[in-house]
C-alpha cells in the first residue's frame, strides 16, 4: 500500500488521517497470469492501482487480439470509456504476470473525492495523465511507422520488454511477430 500512498501524495497533500482513509477505501486483489481485471462485454466498475505486476489492455477484432496498452507498477488501471458512462467494455484488461492490484469501487472513489480535502483534484490530475497518454497513442497509431511505434514502445515501457511476450509487443506495434523480429534485428544492427 506504500507505493499507492506515495503515488497519491505525488498528486496531492494527505494528512496522516487522510492517508488512513485512502488505505481503507482500497482492496487488495491478486491476479495470476491470464486472469482478468476486466473482460470485454462487462462494465468496468472499479479503478485499480498496480502494486506489483503487469497488465495489458486488448480488444478482439475479427477473432484476433489487438494489444493497445500496458500498465505496470505505479500506474492506475481502468477502462474509463466503460467506467464513466457505465456501458459494456470493448476492451479486456488481463494480467500478463502475477499481479497485485489495489482496487477501489466507484462508490469508494466518490468517497475519496468527498472525504479527502484534495480528493477531487487527485481524480482530475490522474485522469488528465490517462487522457494525454491515450491521445498520444492514438496519434501514433495513425502517423507513425511500425519501427517508430516499436521505438516509442521501448521509450514508454523501459525495462518491460523482457517481461512481455513478443507476440503482445508485436500486436501493440500493429505487426506480426516475424516483422517485429526483423525490426529488432535492424535496430540492434544500427540500421
């Protein structure tokens, strides 16, 4: 829970009493590799903080999984396009490795906003980060080459390349695993 509290404190000031309130609003959840935080077609009813581990966001299109995002330690996990309007998710969020999440329900998040003096500010700043990241990813999908997207992946997720199966990375970049192998060799060879 310490890293969650540090992350909240990165956005806002918390008194010792408020820290206890925040800790009491979250529940610890363990996911094994392949288990879901959210499955496509279900409504996202909570937000999670990744204490330890790694999850991927993906969509299924024409029977193929398209990885669209990864979240690891210190990041919040949610499908806001399902969570905010309360509609079924078009995205699944799945553990890539053993993952420990601190999960807060929608009701408890509303309590955080009202019971913590700067709670609403925390919510706004956290969602702004998610929004900027989503817009940048969408821009990249339409304007960047697969090589550029792979290089951005390496910059965005340093240290994760060893933790993520190559076929998930290839899906994220938008290519087949064989093409990713060629890009990796070209980059390693300096050209």
